[in-house]
């Protein structure tokens, strides 16, 4: 990954891994998203998520990558009851 993060959401399909959210080395919650092409050994930044989420979960369902729950930096430990997604082909 271009920068370090932990407690992020991840999912993979067809040789491409998706990583989003989590927190950085200073424990600031992130909303950035990346994809990693294992065949090209290349990271590409995707449009960021609408909400920053730490300790969230990710799953690929069909042609979408879903990120669920998590919490923002100022709400540590108070998990959201929401989810958001983007289409794998378009990044929208």
C-alpha cells in the first residue's frame, strides 16, 4: 500500500484487492480507497468513501465492494449502523 493503515476493510475478486478506511499511524480514521492489481503489481487510488470508518468490514458482493459498520475518530467504539459501496468496474 502507498501508506500504512490498520483495521481497514478489504475484499478481492479476479486478481484485484480492494482496501479502504481503517486508520493511519497516528490513529486518524481514513476514508481513502485503493485497489491492488496482483498481476500488474500496481496500486491505484479510488474515489474515497463518503464516511471515514475505522474497524470496519468489507465484502465483495457481485460487482460491488461493500464497507459496513466501523466508527469515526471522534466516535471511537460507537459503531455505525450503516454501509456504503462502490461498483468494481467503475469505482463509483
